[in-house]
């Protein structure tokens, strides 16, 4: 499972990175800014993307639709301490909102479900390849 963590808070990036790695992610990339996240998203397909809602300059909500367009299959989680302030459009289009402080049990469920989705997607791709034989 490939993960991109986008957060301008180094403590949150470390918490998510270490936690998700311990939960079985294969590759974890981090980005401190929205611009950095977009550059990484151009280069790699991610199964799970966590986006900090409020970051300096370009926030997660600003790049959300671009990342969704680039990777419609990815699970996208908005991370925010201000979940009650999120606009309806963000709530309607994101897969999940993780409220800070992030509950480890919810993060674990999210990682497990995302791994399962990634595995099933790979099985479908292999099935498509079996038609050529």
C-alpha cells in the first residue's frame, strides 16, 4: 500500500507516518505543502492520501479536487482539528474526515480497509491480464 501524508505540522506527519508504517504500509511519502504534495502525486499512484485541511499557503482543501482528479481510486482522508468548520463540499467529496486528535483505532481501520481495496484492485488487474492467455 502506497501512502501520501500531507501536513505542515512535523509532529502530525511523524505520528501518521510511523503509525501507518507500523500498520503495514509498503511506502510512505510525506509532504509539508500542497505544492509538494501535487509534485509527488504526479510521480506516483497512492492508495491512501491524508490531507491537512488547514495549511499555510495552499491547504489540503485547495488541492483536494486536483488530487481526486489525478487519483480517483485513492482513499482521501481530510485531517482537521476543526471538523465542524469544514464546508459541505469537502464533506461530500472526501472519503473520511479524521478529527484531531486522531484516534488510533480509526486510523487502523482506515489502513486495513485501504489495504484491502488496494489488494482487490490488484486482483482485478491480474484477472484482466488472464484474458490474454
